[in-house]
C-alpha cells in the first residue's frame, strides 16, 4: 500500500503570518516542492541553511528597526522548520491557486491513519524510519560530549570506572545461565534467586550511585539514548527508574523505565474516551445498524452476469424518544463535567500568598480577574525572572543592552528598580507544613516530627525498600535527621518486577 495515502477530510491551510517578502519566498519554495515531491525534505533543508545564514552575529537591541527585522527572520525560520517536520512525517502538500483561497494557496493533509490497517509491518517500518531521523538529530554537540564523558574512565574508590562497566558481558552472562536449560522449572527458579537479583531504583538527579560515583539520572539518560525512539522531554512530571542486578559487581543495569504525565492530544485515545468534539458528535447520533441487503434488479436492468444488487438498509436501534432522552442526558453530563473541571481547576490555583505580598490585592481581584490582578501577576513574573537569571544588571533608560551579556529590563514587567531590592522570592517547598497550617490543625512542629519518625519506624518494619528514606528526606530536608540505611541485601519479595509500582508489603 502507498504510504503517501492521506486523509482528505482533515486539510489545514499553510498560510503563516509573515511579511509579504517572506510569503513570496515561501510561495516560490512550494513551487519547487510540488515539482520535486521526492526531494522535498532536502529542498527544505537547503532553504533553512540558506535563511539561517542571514542571521546577524549578535541579537539586535530591543526597539531598533534591526530588531523587528531579526524577529521576522526568526519567525520565517520557525515556519520553515515546521514545514520540514510535516514533510518528514509524510504530510501531503498541495498548491492550487485556482481552488485554494489565501496566500500562499497551499493546504496540507495528514497521512491517512488507516492506510496500514492491513499491513502493520509496513506501518512499523515507516514509523521507525521517521523516528530514526529524529533520533539521529538529537545527537548534537552537547549530547555527544555527554556520552564521551560517561564513557571516559574515571576513578571511584580506587578503581577505574566508566558507564560501560554497568553493562553485563554477554558471553559471561551466557556461561552463568546456560546450565539452567537442563533443569526443572522449580530448580531454575531456585537457582535464579542467586544468579539474578533485580531491584528498582529511582534515577534521581543529584543522587550519586555508590557503586560507580555517577549521577543516577546521568546513568538513566545514557541508557535512554540506546533506544530506537528519540529521547525527548515531555511536559509534566517524570519519574525515571533503573532496574539493576544486585547479584553482580557494581549492580549492572538490566533495564530502564519511566513514568510520565499522560500525553496531550493523543487522537485515538481521546476519541475513545470522548474527549474530542468529533467523538461527542458521534455519541449523540441516533444508534442504528446498517446492513447490506441483496435486491433483485428490475427486469430491464438485468444481465446474464448480474441479476441482483446490494443496497444498504438502515435499522434504528432506538426510538426517536429514546434517542432524544439519551442525548439530553449526555449533554447534561458533558456540561456538568466541564463546569466541574473548570471550577476544580480554579479552586486548585493558590493565590492567598499573593494577597499577603500586595496590600492592594483582594479575593475579588482574582474572582473578577481585575486589571490589578493582571498587573501584580506580571510583576511577580518579572521578579521571578530576575531571580532566575541570577539578579543581572538592571537596564537603565540611557543604556544599550548590547553592552551587557546579562541584563534585565524592569519596564517590561511594569516594575521599578526599587521593586527589585531585597527580594525575598526563593524556591521553597510548597508541600512542607508552614506554621499557619500547623496552627490550623492544632499540632505543634515537634509533635509532627515525632509522628513522622514513628511512621518511619513502622515503614521500616513493614517495608524493605532502599528508596524510602530518600523520599522522606526530600519531604523534610532540613528539620528531621534520620540515620541512613546501610546497603542491605535485596529482598526479591519486596522488589518483584511483576508487581512494579508502589512499595510491596512483605509477606
């Protein structure tokens, strides 16, 4: 099946908001692409290289004419990169001045999602080809330098170590296991308890591996680059894991895993769950069943080869009244779900700490979204940016930003220089208990600490998991001191991979 089959029902105009000169240039590029569709990726890559060559060596000063031209050029480069991406994932590009309104007269169609429904191997082949390009592209200078650093030997506890020491030698592993093939299943299981002792370890950044001296997240990242899919960060929270073997020296890596926030805009999933408008519309249609029924042709239309014809016959599975009642209930449910979701999202946004910072802010400002609320939030953004950038030089009206490597313009955030003096903004732990919270629930801090320590003892009795203390120290990093776990033998019952997830209670 042709992998260029596209979905004609989902066209999108490719008419970006650019200046006339760049739109004309883009139009000429589409002419070349449509004339040579097999070379379109190379044509676009060449164009991107040519346009990037026009960028100045230094970013122009804000407010200058050169700055506006620079921004427009950057927008054009961004458009070209988007065009390259959609060409790479096999979008169909169509230019037709007679039929397509707007400029340039171009629409793009996504590949037909069902084009490989009868050939999954072909689908996998095409997807792997697309992902391989992205995977190769990720090995930029910084990534290559990271890999070289991990593979260059360093000294740890008096011995030379590099990350490849965490990879078990295949021949050695075979020699350890090949004798098991002659044993019974029960004997194999018993032997494996000594030969392989897997456990799961959270690959946290900033935590050093005691066996190699490497950062645990760096170990995870190194092995992540060996996958056939590209390594991209995703919005939301990520928790990464190493699966290691305690039965061998240095506890080599058996595998890696990751838990991440769910992907947004996953079409098939969202349609199934009813999160898309088209799936809602489909659910509101009257339920019916369409069958193809054979009918005899009129006498004058019959031929020796064809006496009958198949015609669709529709049978409704619900009456009009049932359909209307179901549709009404479904719409009420959707309306209620949306309202509750919006209300819950609003309630989960904390703003009481803003009220204590600014005397002119009130609850009403946030409920009514007043100009005061917007102004103060913008100022807070500016303060946070200033602190994040390391409190750089504050730009004065008569100064040129090009004379400084790191500057901050307070006027962009409606701030004055005096607003930035003695800032008390810092990265605090939002989950820790503050004094107000403790007073509200009627518990002293010493009582809370004693309670937590008691819980720790209980956890130690019930669980055998070397990561528990780490997580507890994160929750109370400065106020509670706990004796550190020594390296304990791995308890296979407590770390069984077939029950991967929350801590498993000992039997």
